[in-house]
C-alpha cells in the first residue's frame, strides 16, 4: 500500500507535523512585537504629554489586545508539545511574564469604559488568566514544564494578585462615577476629605470627561 493521505504502509505518517513550527514561532513573535509596540507608544505619549499616568489608549483592556495576547502566550497554553531544551522552557516562562506585565498595564484603562463594558472586559480577562494558570499548573504536574518552576509559581501568584486588584479597582472606579456633577463641584471647591482621598478621586476620574467639564465650571 503506497503513501496516501496521512498513512504510509498502514502507519501514520507524522513526518510533516513539525514543518509549520517555524511559521508558528514567527506568528507568535509578530503578535508579541505588536503588543510591545503599542505599550511603547503609550509610554512615549504619556511622557511627552507629561501625564501623571500612562494613557493606555493603544494598549487598553479590550478584545483586540486580548486576542493579541492569546497569540503571544500560545506557548504557555500548549499542554502537549514537548519542549525539552532550556530555550523552550524559557519561552514558556517569557510568555507568562508578558501576560503578567500586560495585566499591570491594563490598570489605567479601566476608567475609560462604561460600567457594563468594563465588567465584560474584566470577565473575558478573568477567563483568559484562569485558563493560563490552570494550563501552567497542569504542565508542571505532568512534567512538561520541568525548568523554572519556582519562577512560574511566582508569576502565577502575581497574576492572581493583579487580577483581584483589577476587579477591586474596576468596582471602585464605577462606584466613584456615580457621584453627581454638583457633588464633584462641591468636593473640588470646598476641598472636603483628606489629601489621600482627594488624590484618589482625582486619579480615578482622570479619564472621565465629566470631571473636565466640572473643572471648567469651577474655573
């Protein structure tokens, strides 16, 4: 019996299974570079405009960035492909580290969305992060990840802490957004509350256009 389809002499022909690996690597690298480019542009715009926070307009928490990240962190999500070299193991750690860093960068963009949109984005991020954490734990248990395990555990803990903090600040931001315009004007004019409280409100409402209109009214 000749070679037909994926069979050769009655056996599965898997010789071509690894042929797309270089292209997959380039695909992952391209997505990673796009994420880094967006982050650098946000940082450049923030420092150029002398913002007290990074604007995060190009790399904010939305479906586009989550899709890019799902490509960039494909290696940590892979449960079956053997990666025996040190470089292979380090690539899994690098993808997980990238996800952890991006979660920290998402913080300022939480105030740019409406409440329902913000919580939908947070729900999508939660599903993604939990999937990554579970997959990495499975790989460490099965021995697929056998190097840098302490580093993986540290990054997983950081990711879970960041996820809890993101949920906390998302709810805090939108509870602050419920304050009326008159209440904000009175707060700014009379300087009520402690300095820490005033700084928190100013930071939380920094992206809100209603705050800008209130400042104009006060001036």
